[in-house]
C-alpha cells in the first residue's frame, strides 16, 4: 500500500463518470440531487471572468486531483483555487502521514501538492475539460461560469525555475501541451458518447485556463522577497495576483488572547513566527506599492486571507513538531485580519477569503463585499463536498457584485466573531465521539448514539417515529429498554448525544427532548391501557431500594411474568430523584408517571421499611434478592478548621425540596464540589430569597468538572460563579480559605492532577455546602455477609451477582454514584440474568421501523440548528441505515460504496489514497477505513507492499487476493471455497457491477 496517489487517466475518468452516473445517479459519490445549478441568474465578475457563485475549494486536499475538482464543481464551486505547486515535488517532497486532523478545528502537516508539478498540471487540465463537458451534458450552464486560480510558492528562485515556469505558462495557454491534446482527442473521438456536449462545444473550450495566481510563501519569508515575487508575477507573467497572508500579521498577543477567549487555550503558538513573519506595517506599505504597480499594468493585486496558523504539536496529534491550524478557530483571526486591512484601504482591497467558513457564516461574509470565498476544513467533515450545495443555494439569490468592501458591515462582523457561538470551543462538547468497537470488514453501518447509550435504545427508530407524530409507537420502542421515559427525557445526561454524528455538522440531535416528546404525548394513554402480565414462573424476586435501578429491575422482571416486590426505607419511590433533585428540574407529577409504569405492571411495593434488612430472612421468602440501595452516606469534607459548620449536600437538597421557604442560609453561599449534585445545590441556593451570591469551589479547572456541560452552562447563566483551581482549607469567621491549585500531570481518569501552590485566597461566605460525593452503606452489607472490594463496594461477577448466591446488586450501590440511565443499564443486565436462569425470554421485541434512503441521503451535508419540536427528527441521519462517513470525508474519493446483496459495503481504492487519515478521524469505530476495509489495488507493487485485505485483478478471470487471515492466494472467479463467501461476493460485484473502479496506471 502506497501513500502516493496515482492520477486516473482521462479516458478512465470519463468512463467512471458516465458509468457511475448511469448506474447510481451520482458522480464520484456526489448524488444528482446535490448537483448545483444557478437558479437566480445572478453572477459576479472577477478578473473579467463570469462566476455563478463566488465559492470554491481552497488550495488544499480538495484541489489536488481531477475528481476532487469535479466533486467541488458539481456541488456549487465556481472559483477553483488549485493546490499550490513548488519546485520540490513528488517523491522529493517529504510529507508525514497521517497529515490531516479535523476532529474540530482543523490541523495539517502538508503544504503543496504531493504530485509532481507535471502531474498536477495534467490533473488541472483534465479537470478543466471535464467541467466543460459536465456543464453542458448535465445542463448546469450554457456557458462557462467558473474559473481556475493557480497557486505557487515558495520563493522567487523556485518560481522562476523551468519546472514552475512551464506550469504557469501552461495554465496561461495549455493548447500545445500533450495533456491538452490527449484530452481533446479523446473527446473528439468519443463525441457520440454524449447527448448534449457537441464538437462545437469542444472547440469553444478556452485553452487559457487561468489568468490569476495566488502566491503562498513560507513563514519567515521577508517582505522584500514577497514584493519581488509579486512584481515578477505582475510584470513578467501578467497575472492578477493574490498574496496569501499569515495570521501572524495580527501579532502574538491578539492571536493568543483571542484563542483563549474563545476556549482554545490549549493551542500553543510558536513565538518565533510572529517575530520573523511579515509584520503588519510592512505588509500595508508593500500592498500599497503593489496595488499601484498592478494598476499601471491594468492588473489587480489582492490578498488571500488567510494562511493556516502554525502551532506546536504537544500531544502527538500529528507527526512532527509543528502543525497548521484551520477551521472554525481560525475564523475570528481571519475575519479580524480582513477588518484591519479593509479599513486600512477604505474598502478598496480585493480579498479572497478562507478561514473557518461554513453555512453559518458564509452569507454574512459575502454581504461585506468580500469575494471569492474558499474553504477546506468544513469539507473534511461528514457531509464532505455535499456541504457546498447547501451554501451555494443559500447565497444563490444574495450574490451581488460589490465593487468595494463595506467596512461598516465587516467591522461589525469581526467584532461579533469573538462571541459567535458557532466558533466558541464549547460549541462542540466532546472532542472524540468514537465508540469502543473495532471497525468490521463488512456491514459496518452503525448508530453511534445507540452504542453510546448505556441501555442501547433504538434511538434512530424512536426519533423517526416522534418526527412522524407516532408517539405511541415511539414510546413502545423506548420502553423496550427504558423504564423511566419521563425522568430520562428530563434528567438523562444523554451520553447518546456525545456520540451523535451531527456533532461534526453542528449540534447533536436533541435525542433526550425527542424522548420527552414521546412520553408527554403518549405515556398517560399507555398507562390507561396497561395491565399486569400473567405470571410465568412460581419464583419470586425482592428488590431493596425503589430508586431508578430498583424500579427498572422490577419493571423488566414483572412484565416478563415474574412476581416482584420492592421495599424501600423512604415513603415515596424514586429515591434521590424524588428527594434530592430540585423541583425546578423535574416536576413530581412526571416522576409519578414513571412510577405508575412499574406499579400498574403488577409490582408490589412496601415503603417505610426498616433499612436494616436481613438477607437470610428475605431469602426464605424470595428466590432472588436485588440490592439497589443507592449511596446515601455522604463523604466527609475535612477542613483544618470549621468542618462541623459545613452543611451536607443531601440534607440541604432534601430540605430545599420540602421546606425551601423556611431555609435561611445567609447571603453568600459556597458549594464545594464539581459534580451534578454540586450544581443542583448551587442552583437551588441561588433561588432562595435571601441569597445574593453563590460560588462553586472546585479543585481542578472547569474543563475537568464531572458535572454535565449543560448543567454548568445553566448555572453560569443564572449568575453562579465557578471558582476553579481552589482547594478548601478552613472555614471560620465568615471566610472560606482556599489553596490556589495548578494543573500537573494526568491521573488514571485522564484528568490533570491539581497541585497546591501554597498561595491562599479568602472567600467571604455565610454557608458552605459540601457536595464532594457519597458512598454505599457498607455496614449493612458487611452485616449481611456481602463481600466488599478494595474501594468498599460489593464484589460482583459480570452478571452483578455478589458472593451471596442469587443476591445481585445494581445502581449506585454497585460502584458509587452514577447516572440514572447507567442504573437502568445495570437493571437490564440483572433482570436478563434472572430471566435466563428461569428459562424465560424477554417478551419485548424490537420494533421494525422503515427508513427512506432518499430522504437520508438528502440530509447529508445539510447544517441545521436544533429545533424544540418534532421537526428535530429531520436532523437525524439514521447512521445505522446509511453511514458512509468515510466516503463523505475523503477528498480523493478513495472510499466507495458498493451494494452487495442489497447491503451497502465500503471498498477502498489504494491508487487514490495518500493516507491523509481523515476517514479514520470520522469513522465512528476504533479503526481506519483506509487500512481496515477491503482494498482494490491497481498495481502489483502496491498490493505486495500492503497488509490490507483486498485484491488485485491480474486478467479477465484471475486475481491475487489477501484474505481475512492475511494469506495471499491466487483466485479464479469461477472457483469456490478458495476465499470466504463474503469476500468472493464483494469481489464479483465490484468487477461486474462497478467496472469503472479498475484502470491501469498510465506510463508517460
């Protein structure tokens, strides 16, 4: 397997395009429904060229190969910024792999094209021809409405070299070049293949491919060198010229402060770039001189804003010491560069813009008069090229041919950038949404939300049903795995949403809200019709504890015909949910609706029980016993002084829920802790009439707080102060003394350890509430002969059975405080274990829900803010039905979907892959499609150099195959049992149904 791409010959390109279009209704994976055609009839002019849209792929991974440019054009790009060429090229250019990391903000360690300059030139000429063919053949435009912009670097000597000079001159007029003549002749000889593209159209294709150029220089290039190069490009090459400028122009202080303000404080800059790169004042003076020079030559000079930002590699994100940042974190820097320069020139400045552009800001940028706009990072994310179509149609009727930049609008846009939610780090709550499963060779489509859910609910199914208003059916899907839809629809920390594919589009599907909609609209009716199941066994189960875990066990067992009794020391069900979670977070009527699900199923309840239960006595009456006793014993906050004055969180919350009007805890309150209980205490205290100020004191930074991001945000919105890196020491005389901490090395949880600085601060407060955790009642467990582990919790088997036979434990009592949904997960396991021992199967079956593939494909590439109604279902991508993320995000189209026996499978094309690693970033599995999927090779050397499972066609019937075991075999298409049935079927389908995936490399 080689990390060097092999361009597709022109004839093979044309065959691929038309065979795929006829078979699949797509071209290089871009579906016909996402082809863009200018509808408004509006155009802009640039360097005397007419453009249907001022949009395009930036010089980067999406303009390196012909098929990349084709995919960009089909989806709406009309300004094609070709990838940069330089004198060092091909195998002489070292590029570390993987070279792209676009989890959130983007990073790369590659610069110019990885092809040779000649190969790059050939790709661009081939693309020029293909776009003219498709323009007519697909009726996208009657006349050319696109332009190419070449990009070169990095110094004058290299640009003057014969290699680069031939490249520039060739794009200025390609007619006499071998590749032009090859493409022209192929189209001329095969003109009968086309329905609309004619010989006259072929003759009209302009050999003057580019009349503009973008100069990309290395960091540290002196201003006099830049000016010499631009002067050369103007005077000698007569090209309209953009000068790519680096974000370092803003100065280190501005860049550093901006990144920190927006939450990207972990990005570490390289100070030397700010010292040695072009300085702002020098840049302005240079631009003024060059503008005059260009004007005298009847040409134009502008700026390309901006280059990527060089930052240090500290955590092995990519190979090497330095990487280049792009994407949404670059937007506030680039738009502020545009603001400064536009003001400097009173709006009379050409700006080609690239820096964190996507659907959410493109219209506003264009309305300032900036044009054209290019992008790369957004196309590296799920949806890929098809994100362009949405942007193109979004701005279709708003494209205006501004002569100058509106500096007032641009100033406003730049100022707002620093608080724009789409560009703040908090907008994406998780860095990594991968699931802990290996990527399978076949049938890999999966719903990460379902895997991420501790109880594995069929989320795509119930979201779809809610979206269609079929609430009763949605509730049935939910109840299969979830005993408390009202409670989890309100309080669940929604782990599922941390795995949602839409996190790489915009925001997660609001899965929890969809569950709540189903419960609100269907649960009362469901309860009216609920009847106890008939008993299917003479065995009986007793559950100690009526919290979420206990009630879930009770429901799952009783509805399957088991006699169940629940006992609890409290007077009401649902334990901490009932007694400790504030009423402003969940209404008690909603808790009661979930309790009724259990009660009406036929479960018997005994409340106000003696907490000192006896297992031996209970096992005389019951066959199985489940301990779901929670963690009601608070951990003790130990201070040097004042420990006795500290209020326990449980006591405070219980009193708040029962008698908040009688509570008086003073004006200033401090809560110690970083979990959800601490947040509940703080938000409750804030609602007391006499309280004026509430602070949460936490020993680590806010980023490491275990509380949900949602709850932290709500607390801050309510005016609660989070005092980070503070360790309580003493509480006396109305003051809490804290030791200021700093973060050190990481611990086993992956969080950085707080290290004391022995610098102290005093916080004025009337009341201190401790919310640092709680544990199980160990005494009652020991008294009952339940063995404990080294951390003081029951020793259990994988089925959660204790050392006492037929005695199980679940929920918080198992290993400490967890979430409601994790408690239900334990309950599922315990109840399934008991059912299995009794020889009973679960009566609840999966509900089959049909999805429309066309609708799901239409959702790809569409960015959309969440909605608070059933329309939210239209944002769900149903990834278990259609995933193909590796196809979406590959710039080179090296991952391809094929259909085998009605199922979607992925194959990898070795020849088109440069091992950039992007497909592995977004694949939900722990894997890399470019390594882990069946690979098609088009040359024997690459096959033999690889370890990928895959095949190489030798002749019409013979192949070399590397099987699932790694064995290499000669395989004949007529043979049976030589290779696995699955592999054999896929190979046959590829060869017979997708012949365009096979071509021979051209030798020039």
